[in-house]
């Protein structure tokens, strides 16, 4: 069932009841983008992986949220469900609500369009939301405005403070005052419209004159928007200022509840403590927290604690299906492929039934990448993965109703890994990862895969993960050969003078040192420029390696760098915190006698543009391949 702002509050009690009564909840999301440049790597630690998601994915928007509440009927031994597809959009519902900004990625927008996403419905009828901190700020401001209104006293204005009424507004002000006088004299009336289609200046003049002429008559004025009339001013008789302030606060309270919007669903899920199921759900969980609850923390350890606010039990069907004992059953763990394989291989395949047709999807529905349908499909996959797991383990109980049997999978979200447990483990500290067999290599842009494998030819097969056109991670498939590789590493470097080859630990050690040094230099330059009286000569002030601070910060955006077989935009970080995929290595330069010139290492090998500014930027932030 589609849920938009028009029917959200009507359906909210039904949705909350479904969450309360269900056995588990399945979720899915659709986004305006997936990443803004920095790709995750198979060699990332859990903390690095989280930081990449936090820094490069949270500026996008979750525009669709799918929820499927699944209930097990023990008498019928059947699963029933209620599926909802929410359109979420952060439009400000009041003048006090935040006006959000977000990023869009063209490929993601095209993907949504190709799958019949209704953008008009999103923008016109999307459900607003607020994070917890934003809601708290608005509630405090609302209470402060109410207290301020109650504490103000209507004291006569001093003659010197009175605003002279312009001739073109005298008629409107006099008309309003006459209507107030009639209201005071009429015992049967308690309110009257004294002005229509007014602006703030005219309203101020009317306030002034009414308070000056009728200060003892207990008349209260209030602007109001009336359909078909627009903004009007109403005079009330016999109503205290405190009562008027209370009524205004009640109206703003209703507006605030509307602004909270979809966040109420997340609060309900959190309070229910029901298991939450997803497929490849790490990004979904991060957006759920960041967009509807609180901003993601900088620390991965804090994230491990905060993520429990969604549910104390998270289960990822992709992680379950690609690990033992089920991994050998599936050639693909894409959600729809997973469902097809389960349908073929499970003689006891369970079909979920909608409680009522309005909240269900037909089994042959072509609604993939509709968040509600994907949540329903995730539910179906989870139930049948549990059936398969029970069969493999010889368990007779219904696993979906006793998730303690799946304890080894709880709070482990899928993340891509090479030859290691592919999970972001939220249960505790990550075990120490073995990276002694992993190397970072930078090489000339004309190199091909065969050139890299030749470097490692003394050893068995290697795994290569490209970062861009001139850098890659290389892992020895036989980790026991790392010691021998490290022994010949200096020799390889001396033979191949146009590459830089570093063990994983040395690469990150050099990267962190270089990043810290560069940031310190830039901070010094910025501090120097702030103390420079003549801003016109900033460019002649302090420089980093010959470059001005202004040019240091002008990191170019959108250059395309090849990542394997794909082309992705790289957006440099203006904070100068170099990301994990940055190749910061010591400058090594040797003389090539054949060409009688310096053969530069990766950090010096640049394809310079003719633009002087671009040349200066590339010298400070080198990448191997720049668009011509």
C-alpha cells in the first residue's frame, strides 16, 4: 500500500498496530544516490567501511521506505503480512522547520526513473520528517514563544514610539478601528474580521491604533489565514492574552506533529524491539538513523551502540545467504535471484499471504525496486532461508518465531570482503584482520593487468582490486608467501623504478602522516592569511609547496577516474582529510639515463593541463590520470 502525506495520519494507527502484532519487520529503501566518489574496498576494516558510508553517502536522501510487518499464525502454520511503501520528503511543514539540502546522483535518478518511480508524488505528497535533535529544538522554541507571549504586557506606547500612519493606509486603519468599536458595543458578538489581505506593516499599524484607543476593553488581535480569503486580522473580545497564546501554541503544536511525520514510524519500530530484517541493509540502516533519528556519530564504536536504537536484533539476508552453511546453495545473492533459487530448491517453500488485499503484492508483480515490494520480497526470502537453514541443521522448530536459533547471524550486516567474514559486526570489536599479504601499488597509466601480475610473478595467483587508473590493491592468494614477498620488495622497487609498492600497513602509516602534515601546513597558511590586513595580497602571503592557501582549497570536483571497468566521479574533500583511496606516498625520484630526465614516482607523475591553476592543484593533490 502506498503511503503519502495525504493518507499518512489516517493509516498511522493501523501501521503502529501492525508493528505491535508482528513477528518481525522487513525494511528496504530507495535513495537519490549511493556514493559521492569514495568507493568501498574489499580490504576495508569495519571502521574504514563505516567512515566511507558516513562521509560519502549520507548527503543523499532516502526517498522511499518499504516496511513489511510479518506475523506467524501458529494455528494455520501460515505467515501473513502487511506491506507499506512510504514516500519520504523533507519539506518544511512550518516556517520554523529546517529547510533541508540533499545530493542527487544522476545514475541513481535514472535508475529510479527506469523503475517507474513517481517523482511528482514524492515532491508534492511526500511525508515530511524530523530528526530527534531537530524536533527537540523546535519544541523548546515553541515553549519559549509561548512563555514570551504570556509574559508580555500591553503597555501604552510612548508618543515618541508611535509610527506615523501614511495617508495611503489611513483608511484601512480607521476601518479596522471602527469594526473593533462596533465589536465592543455589540454584546452578542465575540469576534470580527477587521482587515483582509493585509501585509505585516498594516497589521503593525492596526495593532498600534487598537491598543492605543481601546487598551481597557480587553480586545485581542490575531492574524489568521482563511481559505478563499487569504491572510486576515481578527479581533476577539473578552479573551485573555494567555488564552490566545495557548491557542496559538496548540496550533503550532499540531504543525510540529505534522513536521515530525514519518519519524513517528521509526520511533514505533524502535519501541517495539521487534527483529528488523533487510537485504544488504547496511546503507538502509545508516540512512534510517541519520535521516529520521540522529546524525551518525563520527566514531564507529558509537555507531555500534546507536544502531541498537533501530532494533536490538538486525538480520541481513545477504549475509545469511553468502556464509556457511547456505552459501553453496546460491550462485547469486541478489535479492530476486535469491528468491528464485529458494523457490526452485525448497519443496516446502512458504508463500506469505497478505492480511487484506490492499496491503499485499501479487506474486508476479513486476515491482522490483519499489521499496514496499522489496521489503515484502525480503520477508519472503528470510522465511524460506530459515526453512532451508532448519533443514540443513536438522531443526524442527519454526526458526522465524525463535530467532535465538539464528544468534550467530544477529547484528551482522553484509559488507564486501576478500576471503574473510563479509560482515560489519555490531556485536563488539572487530577481530584483528590479516593484511600482511596485501600491497598497494601505484603504476603508470598505460599499464595493464598483465604488467601488475608480472611484478608478482615469483608467487602464486594474486587478487587485484583497482582503485583508479594508476593504483590498485594486490593480495597474495597464498598469505604464507607474504614473508618472502617482503624480502624481495626492495629489489622489486629498484628494478621497477616507475612504480611504488608498499605493504598495507606502510601505506596507511605514510598516508596518515602525509595527511596530517598537509593539513597542518594549510591551517598555518589560513591562520597567516586571517592576520593579513590587505586581503588583496593573500596570494603573495603563505604558500604550501609554492601554492597559495586559496588554491589549495579549490579542489576540483567531478574528474572521472577509472575504477575497474566502471567510471565514477571523484569528489575531492575540501576538508583536506585524504580518503582511504588516496595514494599518498613518499616522493621518490630517480634518473632515467635512457631518456635523460627524472623518472617520477606516482605522486610526481602528472598529466598537466595547460591551465596554471589546475597545474598547481595537481601538484598538491596528485592523481595519476586527469581528464584531457
